[in-house]
């Protein structure tokens, strides 16, 4: 069965939540920052929650200070330095319910967008769906002078240490992981992406599509990053996210049951496909690969492309199926297989399988319970079989 969701979606009010629900999202991993901490459960979460209930560590002048953190007491030490409207907010209190019309019993898991790593430029952002790890402070913009007094806005540690903390805080050891956000907008060098993927197999991949990162100097589609990375033999899953954009970018999880664990497990295994629009406009109904033979089926005619290390290796117009066979000895030639399909109904929908690796790079993690799945054999059909 399918569960629509995203690994990177900011949500700071009921209107934003409604937009995700209208798109059919059934599994929430909201990814806010300031602080970078889980926004859940949505039914009871209140504005300024972490101003009052900061129960996780914070970095102060490069040293890790264990929570809980009493921001009223701390900020009160320099209250005379604050603007009057800021000073009037002391002592800090919680606000109203952030999502007063949140639905009952929706699936949700912890997540946040983490940033401010000490050994990388500040535009490196990571999400961690399924991780309860929290970092940073509430003081976005520094109006309460916490940064001036030595408190880190974000992780405040090197990126490898921060990733390890994210992984250690996964609510299910066999599900979820870390995503590398908006490569094009942040202008990541390929070597940075490869370093993070090689650091731990639970660094799952990159955002191939990010709706809100469209500017004159960048592109919200990062397929070029994806293909360069896959061509090295590194498995790199592709994520499709709205970020702040709300209306485009969907991960369609393929799960045996609608549970939080099953959804996070699907992320870990690469059992999902990406969609620009989502909402079932165009769907894969079967994705089958046995290590040699690939066959995908789609619910309505589409332009279907097979992409490999060599570029577009097969193209079928107005088709509902694509098949491809990798002959013995051709593994290095093709490197990987992934499929992209374009809707023909004017919706501009595009859907993407996850990559199926044929050749393994020299830096890939050794086979173990933690190794990133290579998807040498993978399969899913709309009848629910995995």
C-alpha cells in the first residue's frame, strides 16, 4: 500500500498543516528549526513550546550543556540589553495550540532540520526523519541575544558528530535516517555529499527535488547531483520535498501496513518513489528488478525514461510499461538503473523510482545489518506485495 508523505516540510500553523493534509499526507515528519526539534504530537503541540520546555542539550561557547535549559532564567541575566517588546515577554510562557484542528490518530514521527555545523559552511542542512535528536535554540534572528552570549543557533558541533547523534536518537534502529537537503541551493561540492554518504549508510541520500529552493541562481531539481553520485557506485536515495513550499514534492512510501515503523523502514530500504505533484496523479503500480531484469508499470500512459550511468538508455512514448535487461558483464557499463515518467494529461507530474545499483563503489560500507541496501533485487506491486 502507499503512504504519501515528505521528509522535509516546515509547518508552523494550521493553514500549512491543512495544505499537507489536502495533498493526502498520511504520515507527518514535520521538519522545523529554531530550535531544530520535533514538532509533535501535532494534536497538543503549542506555540513557544521549546521556549519553556527545552529538555535537550545546547552548545555554549563550544561546550555541550545538558538540558533542561531554563531560558527565562538565562535570558533574564541580560534582560536590560533587550528591546522593550522582547523584555516584556519574560517570563516565557507557552502559547496557543499551534494546530487546533489537527486530525486524530494521524501517523507521525520525530524529525527536524539541523544546521550550523562547525566544520562546514552554514548552508549545509540535514533532516533526520525518525530521529528524536534536537539541536539549537528558540532564538531565531538573535533578538533575545542568546547567540551574542555564546549559545549556538544550531548543532554547534562538527557534522559527523551531529550525524552520529541523529542516528543514535532514531526511534527505530532499523528505520529512518538522515537526508542531505537542497544540494543545488546550498551549492554543495560533490565531495561533501560523498563524504556524508560514506560516513554512515544511514545517511540515506539527497533531496532531488525541493519546491521552495527556486531562485534565479539555482534550480530546485538536483538530478545532476543524483546521477553524478550514483555513477560513483554509491547508493543514494532521492527525496522529493516541499520544504517551505507546501504544494509540491512527495515521497510515496510503499509499505505492508500503515504504521510509523513500516513507514520509517520503507525510508531505510528505499521502498518508495518520488513525485513532483503527488496526490495520485500518476502512479507506479509495479516496480520489479531481480538483478538482471527490470520491469515497471504505470497506471496510465506516460513518457517513460530509463536512466543509467550512460544517460537516458531507453525511452518509451505513451506507454504504461518499460522493461530492460542487463546482460552479464554490463554492470559497469550501466552502473545503476532508475526510471522517470512524465504524465501526458497536462498536470506536469513527474514520478521517479529509487535507483537500483549494478556496480558498487570502492567506498561503500561493507555488507552488514547496517549497510545501505543496494537494491540488487527489489520489487513492489500495487497489490501490496513487497
